[in-house]
C-alpha cells in the first residue's frame, strides 16, 4: 500500500463507522531506541488508527515539559533522524499502521530536505507535521512531500484568522491538525471553554477532515471535540503513562491499555451517534 493510501484507508474506515480517529503520539527513542518499535505495535494492538512519531529536537518550542523531557532523554540515548528512519523500516516489516513524523524544521533542513523526504517515502512514513514552519515558508517542503506522496498536515491554531483556515485546508493533503489551545503540549484536566466555538469556526472553513491535539488526556474528552473533529491526538498523557511503567514489558502493556481506553470511547461515540 502507498504512503498516502494508508492514511486515506483509515480515514475512510473511520468515516464509514461514524467514529473518531485515535492517534497516539510517541517520541522516537523514548524511553529507549530499542523499545520504540514494540511501543508502536503496542499502540496498534490497543486500536490506534494512525501514530504520530515525534523526532527528538533540542529546542521543541511547541512541546510542554513532558514531551520536552522525553525528547531530551531520547537525544541522550542516541536518537537521530537516521535512527528514526531505521525504526520506521522495522515497523513496516510488521505493520501497515499509518505513521506521521512530527518534527522541527532545523534538523530536517540540516539533514537535507530532499533527502529527508525521499528517505521518509522509501521507509514508509505516511505524513509530515512541522509545527515551526508557517504556511508562507512551507512551499518547498509541500512540493517535495507531494512529489514523494507524503501527506502534508498543516496546523490550525486558536489564533489563526478565520480567513486563513481555507488556505491551510487547501494546503493539506488529507487533513489538518487543529491545536486545541494557545500554548504548548501537555496534560489538561479540562479543555478550554472556548474550544467548541473555535472548532465550529474551523469546521466552517475547512472542507477536509481535521483532528484535534494538545491537551487531550482523557478518553471522555473525545466527546467534547468529535464531531466536528475527525479524531484526536494524544501525546503528553501517553508519554506520562510510559514514564510511570517500570519495565519494557510494563510499558508495552501500559501503551496498549491506554490506547484501548481511547479506542473504546471512540467506538462508543460512533455507536451513540
């Protein structure tokens, strides 16, 4: 199956079932490089529809303390773009789960943009999110991604002017990523009270599906955003669950159980609707 084909398949399956997507986030190399493949497969076993793989970076400006710490630990453990590509290749030997890279522009351009996108495509990465690259500067990345059938995923924020939303939607290959709050990633016990109005505004300006991330930490929060969102991304809460588990086996179990709870909530949401 092609890179974009995997994403389009799961989008279609979720849409047909009338349920939201569950997209966990894992940091490549956290808590150890040799555990990343097994944690991805554990998330798939729990019912993940796609998976976002964070590329560790020394200055992850969009990330809060939990993911910052995971990123730093991964770097200290030897995580690199090359290692991330090797990990994806190992995952592809065992899984067709759609995989998205979430990474910052500096390491990608240092690695070489054309080379980065080409290797992504060759190993089987399906999509790309670059949180520090505004649409006005993303042209070269979008062009390379399009050429190599990598799904480009723009970010929409609460501060995004309504008139700009259709432009970001048009730039997206398959879907956009809607940031739930103004700030960095992190566990939130409650979502912002203005979120429903903001998501309604995004829905009014976007023709393609969008998912919601940043602050999603409990399965019941799916009901607060979907619809209109097509799914949720869960990062900091999952990284925290991994940190609290004491062994590699316990971490795999924790990931499967964590994702399973979100998947069950997504399925029940579809059944109720």
